[in-house]
C-alpha cells in the first residue's frame, strides 16, 4: 500500500483481537481432538464449545467488518485514480 488507510485501523484492531481470543481456544480444542482426550475426560472439555463458538462468531463478524472497510477504501482509492485518467487512454480501460 502506498498510502496509509486510518479507516482500517479500528476494524483491523478488532479483527486482531478477535483472532487472538479465538486462537488459544481452537488450539486447545484441536489438541483435545487429536489426542482423543475427550474420550477419557467424561465430557469436561465440552465446556469449551460455548466459548469456542462465541469466539468463532466474533472472529467471523470482525473479518466481515474488516473486509467491508477494506473494500470501501479500495473503491475510494480506485475511483480517485480513475477520476485522474483521461477517457480513451489505455490506463482508463484497464
């Protein structure tokens, strides 16, 4: 990126936070599954389901918000660049 996009700071920070919250939960769930720990814990790890699903939902929403903000900024950038190009030139039509 040639220019900073401060409009992406808040959605980017929210996405980072959501993924950081999700990461340890998914690691623990994957370890539990790969070691088959769930077979001997009498359902103790099932308590991970609620926070894992909530963290996944939050990460999904944060990803969508960041994607929407990025698309809006990309569109703004492209429209500004297009406004500087003369119709009929190769740059205008690419």
